[in-house]
C-alpha cells in the first residue's frame, strides 16, 4: 500500500511539476513577448513625436531668426500634441508626457506646463540623468513602466508610460485558464494511475517484505512469487542474490580481519613517519632561521658598504672640487710662469686620476648591486670620434705617443646606443693603452661590420697599442675585478683593476661584446663591437676626415654673464673657489654656509640663480630648497653636491632642484646651466669643444 501510494505521489507529483514548468515557461515567454511588443510600440510612438518636433525645428530654422520664433513654435507644438494625445485622457491607458532639462513639465494629461513639484521625484531625476532608456517606477501608488529618450535640439525628455497592471492583464488571464485546464487533466491522470498501480504493486509488496527481512539479517527467508512475468523473475533472482550474499559475507569477514591487522601496522608506521617529519621540520626551521639571519647580515653589510662608499665619495669629492678647480684656474692664468703652470696641470691630472678611481669604485658598486643603468638614444658617430680625439690626444702627447682615431669604413651618421657609457668604455680602453705604452702609438680603428649586406650591422672599435702586451695565460682573467696581468704591473703603472671589469659589463649591457688579442712586448688590441640599432642604408655616411678640426676652448675670462648668484656651501675652500670661478665670469656672488642662511638670504634679496650644496649643517640643502621654492617658486635652484651615488640626482630633482651638478664641478656643465637659467645673458657662446667634451 505504501509503495502504491508513493508511486502514485511520485508520478502525480512529476506530472504536476511538469505542468508548473510548462506554465512558468509559457508565462515567461508571454511576458517577454508583451514587453518586447510594448517597447516596440512605444518606440514607434516616440519616433512619431520626434519626427513631429523635427518638422517644428526645421520651421524654426527657416524663419532665419530662431531665437525670436522658437518659444512661439514650441508652444504651438505643445498645443498640437495635447490635442492629439489628450482629447480624452485616461490614467488607465498608456500616454506620453514631456519634461524640459530641469525636470519641469512641458506636456502631461494631468499636470500643468511648467509644474516643478515633480522634478524632485526620483524617477523624473533618473529620466533627466540617463536621457535614454526604460524603467519601472511607482508614482502616487501606481506602478508604471515607461520608455524615455531625449530630444537634443530642444533639450526635452520624451516619455511614454503605461500602468504595469495593464501590461500583465493578458498574462494573468492566460495563467488562470491554463492552471484550470492542467488541474482537470491532473485529476484524471491520477485516477487512472491509482487503478493501474494497485494491480502492479501486489507482488512488489511481497518482494519488499522479503527484502526487509533479508536486510534485517534473515538471509534464509524464502521468496514465493508465482508466474513468469518480470516481477517473478526478479523475485527468483533476488533469492539467488541472497545466497551469493551469504557467501560473500563469509569471505568479507576473513578479509576484514586481515585488513584490521594491516591497519594496525599502518597506524604504527604513521606514528613513526610523523615523528620523523616533526624532526625534519624542526631542522628545516632552524636552517631557515640561520639562512634568514645570514641574509639579513648580508643585506646589512651591503647597506653599510653603500653608506661607506657614499660617505667616502662625498668626503673625497668635496676637497677634490677645490683642488681640481684651483688647479685649472692656475693653469689658465697667463701670468703664471710656465713651470708653475705645468705644476698646476699636474695637480689637475692627479686630481682627475683620483676622481677616475672613485668613479670606478662607485660604478663597480652599482654593478654588484645590479643598479647600473643605460639609456639607448641617438648618438652622433662624428661627434663621438671628434670628442675622443679631443679628450685623449693630450694624454698621449704628454707621453710622446702618436694617437689617432682612424675611420676604416664608411660609417653611418647616427647609431642608437648610450653615448655616455660608450664614451666611458672607449676612454677606459684608450687610457689603459696609453698607460701601458712607453713608445710608439695608440690607434682607435673604427669600422662597420655585418654578416650579410642586409644586416644586422655592428660598429667595431679596435684599440691598438704598441705597449707591454699581455701573457696568453692572463688573457682570460684581465676582465675580472681587481685583476691585472701581474702584481708588478700594479706597482709600476698603478690602477685599481676595475676599469676592464666595468667596461666589459657596460659593453654587455649595450648588447655588444669585447675581446682582446695580445703579444707580450709587441702590444695589444682590444676589440669592442656594438650593434648599430639603425638601418645603415637609410643613414647618411659620415667621413671623419672631412670634419673640421675642433676649436680650442675660449679662456674662462672671456665667458661673461650678468646676474645675482646665491651659493650655499659649507666648505671654506669650495666657497673661495666657487666665488672666484663665478666672479671671473662677471657674476655677483653671495656665499652662505648653511641652508638656514640661504633661506634668509632669499627673503632679504632677489637672486637670479641658486647653487645649493645638499649636505650642510643647521639645515640641509633638501629642506632649504623646499623652503626657498615656497617663497619664490620661479627661482631656479641647482644642486651642487659631492653626493654622486645612484639615486642622489633623483633625490635632488624630487626636492625641487632644476639641475644636478656633482663635485668636482665640470665647467662645461656649469656654463650650460648658466646659459640656460640666467635671464638676459650677454655671454660669449660656449665653444662646441666645451659643450660636447
């Protein structure tokens, strides 16, 4: 009886569920159809209103005086629309209404034109804000649906609305009729199912009773169902199944005992493994702690090294600024005897050598930290070669060596690389060649290479010397840091052993290669190859030998400027040097020894330019720069500092400085800054040799 009832409920429930699904699907389809039809209908009606307004707008434009006739024609349009749509207005039907850009009524069946009370309603504000769309809203207790759009020429919002109940009327009628029909059909189907199920479930009930006893453990319970139909076959199969189950149970009991013993052994093994894992985890934890401590120690050491290098650079560059600066001024002084002038030149050369060592150490520190950057830009080949001769020929001449930059092929006028780093590499190689050559020559052979006529193309620089050469077993180690051919080389020629290491790293960062060939006692050739990174066929050809010889720089005294300069510098020697240097160029100079006095000086006097040392007592240059710019945002402040580590220039520019000059001061950079920022300068133009050196 229970099976029959459940079966009847299952089938009947399924039928009812199917009926509900069909009704729901039909309702969804009909609702979607009604919405789509209504939206299309309202859209067509709004199109007709827009067409009517377009004709009125054309009439306004045809008058030739649209501003004079617009209001009258708009009023006539409203009257005609009122006559068309609201002759017999009824709130139970669909109807249009029109709003202006402020949400005030222009046309409505119940509200007067210009009515502002509705403008505060949420649905009116949404229509004005969204301009185009559809929505459902409730107004005065009535839920309505509307389609709206904006008529741009008049900035009117056209709305067509209809009560939602009116839209759903047909859907509800369909639901009632459909549900009544489905209820009648369901009752008839359930009655037929009840009769059929009572006939079919008698043997099933017997089989169910026997199955219940077997499930309770009475596997010997007999099953008697006569006949040859499917249920009888099922009953006999069920009996045979109970016999098979009895045999399976006996086998399972035996297997359970075996598995129980295996599980006990596995549990013991798990305990052993857990103990080992805990032990290994503790060991790993201790190792991680040691590794973390070692990493922190390494980071602290790296930070300490960077701070030491920064302080060392700053402390050395500060006096070097005065040493090199006064040396250059003495060397240029025509009143000085020739012998003393030579001594001054030696002072400058020694100062620049020390500065080169400092720069090598700083570059190597950046390489170790992975922070050495390159900037790939257009580079003039002619200017590069010309500057190379200007910078290095005096050093070679001083040792009695012949120095030439030789163009071996047609070269493109421009390549793309980092000109500063390329020049640094070539200067390192040529300086090495001059240093290790006692007699003969140093040549820089420049050529163009490619694997095929179509490219890619490479610029090749061969730095050739007739110096002491390098033993074959030393060729693989000379590019390592702090390495020279042998210790006697260091004693005789000096140097840190960093130049070639830095050069190799820079060349690789530029996408090139460097190699060396050498014969002891005969000389060496260092070959530097870089990609041109341009289409050589599209470039003009440069001929170094057609270029004019570089002119000699003008004496410092011939460069004249006008202006009031404020210099904030705490080192007395640098104060004297900077004052002498700037006054020699015709400038009026005020010196202060800290940032606080620099701020006070700007408050008391007008200046054209400020040179600011960034590390000073009382108030730093960074703080002083911010305060000065707060007083006079248009006053250019130039950082003049001995801090030359990575990030120092960015820090100065971030503080508000317009330029960054490192000590020792490079005159070409100083002159460039003066030419850039001093107003109404009448100075002699800086020579090309100085500007590009």
